[in-house]
C-alpha cells in the first residue's frame, strides 16, 4: 500500500514535465527504484493505471530499472552488496557505515508526443 503515495508523486512529476514540454501525451515513463525501498513494481503499475486515467499519462508504458543495495563497511571501507539478512562485512565482519545505493526512487526520463 505504500506504493500509492509514491506513484502519486511520480505521476505528478511526469505530468509537470509533460506540461512544460507542451506534450499531447506521455508514451513511456522510465523510473529508477532501489531494492532497499522494497517498492513493488506491479503495485506501482497498478496504481499508475488507476491514477493516470484521464491524464496525458493514461496508457503510458512503465519501465522500472532496479538498483541493487551497495554498502560500505565502517571498519575496513569494503564496499559490497549485502545479503538480505546479513549486513556484516564479508571481509572483516565489521558493521555498515554507509548505504551507497539502493534507496533511489525517481523518474529518470519520459517519452512524449
């Protein structure tokens, strides 16, 4: 259910840029989503189909690019992709200092006509 407000925000961004470009309609929406957001692509598509009815984005195709989680160890600086439940550094067993990627959620581009 937390995909609904995210989809509303994404659609608002898409429509704002489509209007600025004087587009007649939006053909394609390219979105980048990090794995740590746990956003479900099917849910985003579902809500987009509902929310975009009667707008320039109605029937636009949605392409979601996923970004895997990357983190940095506080002790040794090792960067790695953590396993789902194991966020300990595989090199030194240290703790995570920084999340480098995986929290993304943004409209990368749109195609309009």
